């Protein structure tokens, strides 16, 4: 009869599965930033659960320095996205209604862009989600200003600011998330 393998005997091999799985989940979390899901924070949560539940030492372990760097990068990403997104349209004189419609439009546009994509292999959906998110923010801001009775020229200036605020905010958040994925990889390898 064969003997059962105990968990402690399997533990040295767990890193070969858990580490790459964590990186794959982190990449999915990073991608979720495109459709305004807080992907960087999900990455921090998954990494914290990983550090708590899985290897304490060995090749696939991550420690406090990695978790702290992920937390700081997620925080910086949120700050960049908030100030670039909301402040851009608000500085142009957008109403609260326009800001809300801009957020809703950017979510819808990003999802549509990710589905439709741009005919560029590998990065097409990524680029389209960013651009369509910006266009959705523009459309939402224009609609919000139109329902408030503003003139076209003034509404367009606000829509333009919403586009650039959303686009630059998401790019900043994606950069922070990309650095977080790299920090996680380094944490797993060291």
C-alpha cells in the first residue's frame, strides 16, 4: 500500500505553484485598474493573504518590505488617480452631476474598450480600455453639463478636462500597479 503525502512533506514544493499563481493573480488585479476596479488594493490584499497563509521562509516567501512597498504604491496610485481625474474636470468648472456622469461614463467606456479592443496584438484591449474610458468620461461630463443647461463650448472644455484627467489618472495608477507587480516578483525571488 502507498502512503499518503503529508502537508509538511509537500510544503517545499508549494512555492513552485503558489509563487507563479500569486504573480498571475497580481497581473489580473493590475489589469482590473483599467475598468476602475481597485486592482492595486486587491493586489495588496492577495499578497497579504499569501504572506499570512503560505511559506514563511524559502524561495516563494514574501515579507514585510514587499507588503509595505505594495501598500505605498497602491496609495500613491489612488492619490494620482483621484487628483488627476476629479480635479481635472472640477478645475474646468464641472458640476457634481457632471463628475458623477463622468465616472459612470469612464467605467462603461473602459469596459466597452476592453471588450472591443484595438487591432494591436497583446496590448490592443489595454490601449482601448484607456482611450474608451477617457471618451466615456468626456461623454458623461458633456451629458452632465448639457442637462445643467450649459453652452456647448463650456461643456466641451469640461469634457476635454474630464478626458485628460481620467486618462492621466489611470495611466498613473497603472504605472504604480506595474511597479507593484515588479516589486512582488522581486519579493518572491529574493
